[in-house]
C-alpha cells in the first residue's frame, strides 16, 4: 500500500489539492462569510505564484523531499529510526514532527526581519479566502523546502510520513483559509485538534498582536502548548481589517509588486 502511494505521489497530491480547492471555492462562493472581490482574478494570480514556487523548487532541488526521505529510509538514518520502533509509529511520529517543525518555522519567519520580508507577501493579502493558502513568495517556498529536507534527514522521517503530511498540510491550509464560518459549536469542537478558519483568520488580522498569534497550520496543539493561541478576535471577524497596513493599495496585489515585495 505504501509503495503504491509513493509511486502515485504527484497524481495523489494534485488530485486532492484540486478537488479540495474546487469544493472550498464553491462553498465560499455559495455561502461567503466576508465575501471576495474578483475571485477568478485572485485565484489565477495565486495559482501562478504557486506554479512559480513549484518551478523554482524543481530547479533548485532536483531531488524532492519524498525522494530524500526514501533514501533516509533505506539507510535507516535519523532520530526516528533509533530504537527500532514499529513502522506505523515512525510514520505517525514523522507527521507530528513535521507539523511541529512548520509551526516553529512559521514563528521564526515572523520574528527574524529578513525572513519576515519573504513571508509578509502571504500576509499582505487584504482578503482572506481559500486561495490565500497558496499565496507565498517563490523564495519562501524554496527556503521552506530546504528546511524540510534538512529536517527529514536529521529526524529520519519515513517517505510515507512525508507524503501523508504534505496531503494533510494542503488540505488543512486550504480549509483554514476558506471564507467560510462553521457553527460555533462545531468550531469549538474541531479546533481542539485542528486549525479552523475562525482561528486562522485572527492570524491574518491587520492588528500586530493578532498577526503574531495562532501560527499553526494543521494541529492547534502547538499554539496552546507554546502560548501563542488566541481564542477570539479583538473585533468582529466579519469586519476586522485583513492584511498589512503598508500594502493596502490595490496595485500592491498585482503579480510584479508581489514578487518584488521582499526587496522593497
């Protein structure tokens, strides 16, 4: 089963991403929470940014993360390989470790000035909807891949864990950025485990104290554990400003200003 999953990695990831993107785009179009201006134009621009990031990663790293993990598997190298734990436990541990790493990376990208210059393109979006999940500067995507590969080698994360985490991360990132609002009772129950749209929307607030909270992408555990969790927004979520104050003009949302943003 795991061999089949790894052999069909690209098709699986692409199919699940496309299906979830379409489903959530439809959901937020039929019952929007805040509403989105010119969604098709936004989606095209953000998909192009994602494609540029993927292209840059392929150029810089001919060997992708899953291939590196497969080599680590074969060599029995890394921290998770110690102790001869059952494979299922190694996979579960690998998924949890990867989610912790991306949480810590996210916090560091907010704290270190030159890393924030890369990451702030994601936050300069003045709207919050499903395509915001893929709005990252290509240089940030490439740097994130480098960090991921290094952690896979050090921790000895199995290839299957990498694949499952990538699928889970894509799914939860799209979900947590969607312009939808769950019933309060469901949101309270779900965010005990996962990051919900209401929880992550706070992170995209234009108010700095809110921007520097709720860093999780998948599991909500890390924000609670490391005291970065914020339960409620300071203002009505339907009306609170989204984005960054220095990038509020409409021209800042065009492709070339977005790509040049880290250098300005």
